[in-house]
C-alpha cells in the first residue's frame, strides 16, 4: 500500500505545526516547501528526529522546489505574511495575492489531483484566487476558517457552562472576518440549543452575546498577545482535521470556506458553510435555513468577501 503524501506550502509557524501534527497522526509523508532556504529542511529534520520518540514513521523533507510536491494527495497552503498588531486580515491582500499566484502555479503544475486547503489570509479571497489560478476543480479547493472559528466559539461556551469542550457543538457561517456569523440558534450544549439554555437560566443573552463578540475577534486577541504574528496551533489543528476527513474518507461535516454555486443564493464566491469532506473533496454543501437576522449577517459577510475579490482583480487584472 502506498503512503499518502502531504505537501505543506509555507513552513512558518502554521506550516511547522501542520508538519508536526501530520507526522504524529501518521497521515502520510510530509513535504515542507518554503522560499527561505534551510527553514523547511531544518524543520523537517527536527521533526523527523522526533519520530523515534513519538513512534511515527512518517518521512519528512524540506524543499525549495515545487517538483518535490509532485503527486501530493493533500496540499495545505500557509505561504504568505501573517497579521501584526493593528492590521486587519484585509491589509494582507496585496502581498499575499502575489504569493498565492505563485503557489497556485506550482500546485497546478505538480499536484493537480490534490485536495487543497488554503489557510493564507485574507482567507476567502485567497482560496478563491488559489482555485481560479491553479485551475483545480472547485470541490478540491477549500479554505480553513470555520473549524477554527467554531473551535474558539466552543471553547468559550465550554468555559461559560463549565462543561467539557466535547459536549459543546457550535456553528459559524460566512467569511473569515470580524463579520463572520456565529449562530446562536444552531449551537448547543449537550444537545440543548443556546436559546433554550438561556431560557432555562443556565446563562444570559448578554453573556452569549459577549462570547459571540469574542469569537468574532478571536484571531485579533491572539495577534495582540503574540505581537509578532498570529495564531498557529489551533489553525494547524483545524486544517489537519479537514485533511484527515479527506484522506480517510470520513465524511466529516465541517464548516469550511467552500465555493458556492447558488447555494444560500450566492454564486461564484467562497464563503464559510457546512460541507461534507470525503475522498472526492467537498462532496456536499449543506444548506441550512437562515432566519432574517442570520441571512442579513451572512449577506453582509459575503459582500465583504466580494469586495476583497474585486480588490484582488484590480491588483492583478489576470484574475478578471
Ligand atoms: P509565518 O510564520 O510567517 O509563515 C509563512 C511562511 O510563508 C514563511 O515561512 C514564509 O517564508 C513563507 N512564504 C512566503 N512567501 C512564500 C512563497 N512565495 N512560497 C512559499 N512560502 C512562502 O505565518 P503563519 O504560518 O503564522 O501564517 C501563515 C498565513 O496563515 C498568514 O497569511 C496568516 O494570516 C494566515 N492565518 C490564517 C488563519 C485562518 O484562520 C484562516 C489563522 C491564522 C493565520
């Protein structure tokens, strides 16, 4: 049986954490690609030396050559610059678009059959550009954001209810920006929807609203603490969950930035929605019913994504 191959484009903070997790879980052999000579090679060697201790036989290598990703089953893209304090994700558009274009060319040439997960920000615009430029089918190119945003929401809810994170389910829709849509209606504690938990007096509407606000700004909270970059452990863990669902055909239902073709009344852009990830990639987009308030928030979030895509087209007219 041949081993799976996981290519990580970008060997920075998230890239390193991805390689570590992929190796610990023995998801396959790992290729770390980065433009900075020595960094992917050094991280690959360091992680390979952890193998005998953790009991992992994953093989790891670092490279500056796109040809090394040839035949990858999964490609996870983190190439780009992260936020610094005071920056929004959208401030990264111009520099990360240029990087994403080069990455898309490399993937299109050497890994056209891969399942591609984009993490580079601004997420919804970068995943759109990655798909368009690489020419891979839309169902094989997704963005990681919702798994991370829901994990943040779940953690804060678990802390509020003083219960295990395992017993909290949460739902976040829309783009990966401060106008994302954490849904109170579709989130639950031990199966009890949040509005019901409020009615039962387990918490208050005000406390849940504060948690929703903290979830929306969850990335910024970490940027302001780290001061030198953005979150990386949780983003890497989230992308590995998506990769694993594909590699093992688990058909997990995960919130991802997926290409919408008329679902939710939206066409031609990527936005965060629940999808089934299996061996073919995104095998289904789940369309849930939104009430008027949720729909208005979702549409506002999608409008922000469209604005970024238009800005990307102005920066690089080849995306027209
Ligand atoms: P960082 O540690 O700086 O790593 C980025 C790596 O990309 C560096 O090692 C660079 O050398 C490398 N790189 C730059 N240009 C290229 C290129 N042309 N080809 C290959 N590699 C290149 O950043 P990070 O790992 O912390 O974050 C990476 C990206 O993820 C940033 O854009 C973040 O904003 C984004 N991010 C997204 C989320 C989401 O939830 C979507 C969360 C956290 C970070």
